[in-house]
């Protein structure tokens, strides 16, 4: 009987309330003994209990071997126990970023760089040691683009990143985080990153990329691989061919790998969309502008393989504009955007001129970038840059204005629409471009958007709006 009572005591649930209050009491006593502030430091014990009550079910979703290596999750739990939720959120984000980096390294790091980074910055990234040079936003967006996380996962992670930036210990703040919020964010990071299995299609792409670098692809192999291409989504097709381009134009790629791509590229090119084809012409222009002779030669050969030299820009001024856009986006997405953004906004305005003249291959990127920076990062407005964005948006031509109206269909823009400030700025943007809209179908679409009653980030999923967008795709080419 005594043995049974001992067993019951062992399995009896731990009294979190008592232990956490004792722990906090010791900390408060220490702070007061040293004349340090002790008020408003710790989140209340009931909120901490909310986390611990739900913690076991969440972390049990992580494989035992992965748990053993999750140092930042241990720090996350320590932060929760201490009542320092802002620090706990910071540690949770650190663990998430570390896990995404691990996935990238295990997948194909060059393929990741080719899809996550553009312009001159790509030249400076070579191996896993350079992953720390990638901003968190570019890391999660690049992981989404190569299939390591889902589009929904990207949306959730962007929100957690936003909260980490403005409500965690990453910045001085007085924001309050609840226990249920914290456990919800932990579950998202576990489900969408830490314990998420890589899809079969993503694994096949990895195997294909490894195969073209290490084996010979016969004509029969190429035809079998072409069947696999038919299972890919549009985004996967675009990203895979971007990966081919990155491999093809590397100075150290061997002749066998080049021959393999020679066989495969014509079998998938018809499925590559116009925007992606334009990027290859832009990259060629970058190689010319920077006098990268080897890359210039190979990128032209790449386009010659599929009779697509027409995508090479006639006006290499396009390179300057793209560089200005990339610089502006980097400043906008960084921590010190309010300080850095205006100078890059002025640079872009100078380069496009007045009235603005943007080469056609760059037009869509130009418009979507303007919409993104005008919508802000969700936390505040870069006041000195807003008047520039206002001026450039109001001067969009009819075609560019159409692109701006449909920008909610872009993953990055759609994700921003979950933030209230971005929602207000999106409506303001629509009013700015509205006078330039001349197409009746786009005017009707604007009416549908104005009357949409759901959550703004779900506009693109509305059945009527979705049908209208499909019918407008030909118009916007």
C-alpha cells in the first residue's frame, strides 16, 4: 500500500503555481537587495502557467534527436519560467531561424541563394557560412520559394517575426505578450518549421539538382524527368529553372553539368512564366554592367538554348533601376528602415526620372516594390520617404496601375495585409492609382475590393475576385 502511495506522488502533476511564485520571489528579493527595479519586470504567474499547461503537448511533436539539439528552446522555456516573455519570444525566433538554416544546408544551399538573393549580393554568397548574411525576411521567403516551408507557414512566420521585432527583447518596448499567444507562436514554429517533413516534390527537386551535378543525364533520362516537370507548380517551375540558371552561369560548373542542363532546359522552358524569363535577361544585363565576362557568355548561351535572347534588355540602364529597387527593399526590410529608407527612395526617384520611365521587363517588380514600401513594415511610417512613394504611385501609367491593384495577389503583399497599418496604407494606395485605371474589368475589380467584408489578407481567396483575377492575367502580360 505504501509503495502504491509513493507511485501516486510521483505521477501527481507538478504545482507550477507554487514553483513559479517561489522562483519569482527569489529574483525579486535579489533585485530589491541591490536597489534594482523589481516592478513591471515579470509577466504574471497565471500567464506563465498558461504556457506550461500547454507546453508538453507542443514540444512532444518534435523528434527526440531534434529536441536534444534545441538549445534555444531550452532558453525559451527558461524565459517563460522567469516571466520574461519578451526574451522567450526572442529565443523562439532564434531557434526557428537556426532550424531553417539547417534545412537550407541539408537541401541545396546554392539553389537557395539563387532564389532568395539577387544582384551583386548573390556573388558574395558561397557556402553555409554565408547564411548569417541573409536577413531573416529573405531567409524565410527564400525557404518558402524552394518549398522548405509552406505559403501559410511563411505568412505565420512573417507575423511572428514582426512581433519579435517590435514586442520582444530585440527592441526596448512595453508591449505585453500573453501566455496563450506565446504557446501559439511556439506551436506555429514547431509545426511549420521544426517538425515539418519536407514534401516529396521538394525532395525530388533536391535529388534532381544533385543528379545533374554528379551524373550524366541521357536522352531517355531527360524524357523521364520531363514527366516529373508536369507535376510541378508554376512557382516550383520558375524556381527550378532559376536554379538551372545559377548552376549554368557559375564559373566552376563542369562541362558534363552544362550538357545535362542543355538537355533539360528545352523540356521545361514552355512552362516558365514571363516575369521569370525577364529576370534572366536582367541578370545578363547585370553581368554586362559589372564586366563579368564568363557569366555574361554563359548566361547568353543559356538563353540561346531556348531561342530567348529577346529577353536581353536593350537599355542597360535597367540594371541601375533594378539595383536601386533592391537597395530600397533591403533598407525597408532592415531594422533601421526609418533612417535608411528615404535616401534610397530618393535614389530610385532620380533614376526613373520625371515623368518616370521604367523598362517593361522591370515594370512589375518596380510597381510591387513601390506598393510594399508604401504599405510600411506594419509598425510605423518612414515619413521622409512617404511623399516620394506617393508621387511615384500617382504617376503610374494605366498598365502599372493595374498591376498595383492586383498586388494583393502577391504573397508578400498579401501577408502584409494582416497588419492594421498595412491595411490602411493599401486602401490609400488604391485611391492613389484609381485615376489611372481605364480598363472596365479592373474598375469592377476595385469595386469588389472596396466592398470586401472579410479579413484583408484573404482578399485573394474570395471566389468572385479570384475569377476576375484569372480573366485579367492575359491583360497584364
